[in-house]
């Protein structure tokens, strides 16, 4: 079977990236990050404007770094969701335009599945139980019967949002708690660190191998796994942070099993759940 090369475009939050993957090898993976003014956070409209301003430069960089031309690309994949509406639309429009200009198939990819597939590729974990921790999603996931099943998740607030809210509370309100001098802001921040689960969430046949990105969380998970005879697979900063290559890798898996997104179906879905995706590329 000839080699398959997929371009992946990611832009679900404050990072916009373009990555090229060929049969399990990352050829390029540049990205840009929208950095708002201190204390403001990134708003959808501002983030989308940032992405529009630099997405073509990131695309050119990806092609040049990989030494490829548009004719070398077999498929264009983009993040369908979940994520922020305006940034997602920005990248989807670029992907649709490229697919038509280059006469290439198009693929809408679930952002969470992109993280999972990149984690499996980079770490070599074949059938991991995944701890997925991002700004907007926190889930414990494992594969079963052509779906990534969610064994547990937050439905009120995700870890990233929790940290943001706590920082605002610490800045605006928490001085009352600190007035007695019994604790410091550093004490409160340390106490907020996420504790790993104290039960083993491992379906039969899976390897308990969650791939989180945060270093402290990785350390805590490593301790938990060691206590249970499990092995931790952790991705590094190149790939655990949102990037185009993870969308390309998931797109590659989908494309080689015959999946294609028709132009009329190439919308975005802000609340695109991990378990909505039919995983046709795994037994």
C-alpha cells in the first residue's frame, strides 16, 4: 500500500497548528499561541482573529519543514470539535478551502480522539486507559467495541477552568482567608493540585497507562501506577499541547479505513463528545 500523507489543522482554543504525518511519522508540527493581556484570558473572537492572522504562515511553515508540496498531501484533516466556536470555524474554513483548491478529501476530526491517537503513536501504548485532562475536558477513557468509552468525567468544571477560576478568586476574594497569616497564596495553590484516582479504572485487557501532560500530575499518576503494578505512558510538551500533528494522525487512522467528510457535512460541533466517534481503525 502506498504511503499516505495527511495534513492536520488544529485551532479549537488558543493554539493554531498545522502538522503533517506520513504513515506514523511526524514530518512537521509548527504552531502559534494566542497570548492575551495578563489576567484577561482568551476570548473566542480575539482568538479567532489571531488564528486568521497566522494560519497561512503556519501552513507554509509545515509544508516547508516537511519538504512537501500540496500535491504530496493525500487528505486534509481539521478539528471539528469540541472547542471554542469562532476559532473552530476559522480553521474549518481554511481546511474546506484547501481541500477544494488542492482537490483533496476532507476529514473532520474529534479533538479528544486526536490527543488519544497521538498519545498512542508517541508512547507506543497499544490499549491504554487514558486520563484526558485539558482546559475544557477531563475524562477517563478506554477503548471498547469501536468506541472510546468514557468511564468518568467532570460535567460541571474541567481542570483548566478550575485553575482559572481559582486564580480569580485568589486575586479578588481570598485575601480574607489569608488575613490571619495561617496560610499563604502558595499554600492554597499547592492544596489545589489534582489528586489522582485511588481506584484502578482498568477494563479487562487494557494497560493502565494514562498520558497526562502536567508534570506534577504525571508524578502523582506514576506513584499511583507503581502502587498497582501498572505502567505510565506520558507524552511530552511537543504533543500533549494542542497541535496539528495529532489531528493529522487521527485523520490518517480514519482515512486509511475509508472515512471521508463530505463538503456539505464539514461543519463544526462545539460539544463533540469523545464517545460519539466510531473508531473504525481498531479491532
